[in-house]
């Protein structure tokens, strides 16, 4: 069963500011994450010492919270690789 994907305001703003090809690529990966967050083709990893997960899409990182009990994925941040973990 698919998850509901919610994008926080900060992440939505960042997504809108990107070029169209990057925006499309990120949106496709986020949608695939909602369909099956355990898909091995997606480069996801649980962040250490944090409740969040990260999805790698090229040089971009999508930081999200995964709530399996209610089938919700909340996209917290979308950042370039170098700025993500600061």
C-alpha cells in the first residue's frame, strides 16, 4: 500500500526554485518513495542519531520523516549534498 507524501513549506519552496529538469527528477523520486519506501532501487538510508531518513538524487538530498504506522512520509528538507548535514 502506498504512503501519503507531505512536503513541508521549506522543501516545497526549494523544489520550486530548482530548474525544471532537476525538479522533475526529484519529484519522480519522491513519488517513487511514496509508492514503496523500501524499494532497493532508491538510494535511501536512515540517518544516524536522528529520526530522519535521506533519499539521494544525484547531488541533492531529500531529508524525510517516515511514519510506517500511519503510512506517511513527510519531506522535511531538500538540499544540495554539501549543505545537508550541517
